[in-house]
C-alpha cells in the first residue's frame, strides 16, 4: 500500500517502539546492550502529503510497560531474573514511573518526503520537555524511524553498578517500525 494523506492510529497493533541502550565505563564488558520494547503506547499521525509541514505526530508511551526483549554482549547471557530486575530498576529508580506515568511526544514540524523525512518535536520525560529530531523513511509498506535521546538532558541519571564502573550509556536510541502505512 502507498502512503496517502489522512489520519493514522499508532500503537502496538501497528508496530513496535523499541529503545536500544549501550554500555560505558571500565566494567562495560560485564553488562549488556539492551533492547527494550514498550508494550503500551499510542499515537496519531495526521499526514498531509501536499503540505508535509501541516502534518502532525503525537504519541504517549507508558514507561511501566517497558520489557527487555534482548540483551547482547556481557560476560554471561542475560537471564530471565536479570530481565525482571532490569525492568524493576528502570520503572522504580531510573524513570520513577509511579510519579511520571507517561512519556509524551508532539511534533513541532515535519519536512521531507516519504523516502526521507524528519519530524522535529518535543519529548517529555519525567516532566522535562526537550526538543528531539526523528529521522524516518517509508519503504514499501514499512515506516521506520529513529531518534537519539541523551538521558542526562532530561535529568535522568543513567543506571550504574559496580561502584560506577559499569554504566548504561547516556545516549539511548529510539526505534519505530510500523506497518502497514497505507
């Protein structure tokens, strides 16, 4: 299907929203690069192909729905118990999801073509709003997009262990994979 102007519902039924973390610090070999998926999120894309700047994208993510779907690297494989502990740490200590139950995105500008576009917007995490740029493209029936978030810009202290020798890298990649788009 080809993309047409119109309103599109976004969420788990239309694709995946994933976070990819890296490791830093002297103990980084002991940790894992994580792929975390949001199980509950929703959004809307109002697309105007005649005037892309009139397009609007919004999304709300429930950070309490984050689940570890993959862990690469590390000295030992990631276990089910590790996954549970990581999710608990992200929810309770890193993102404090009880006090901050929603992550929000609202576009402020859209430019480009379906083959290569950017969405400028405002991302609110833990009640801190900062600008972010999403780069995307549509190929066939798939829309893929990604953005980088530097946690410390939102006041988030990246997780650390082993007396700070193992840390989650400050930069986290956000990836969207949606289909069908038309």
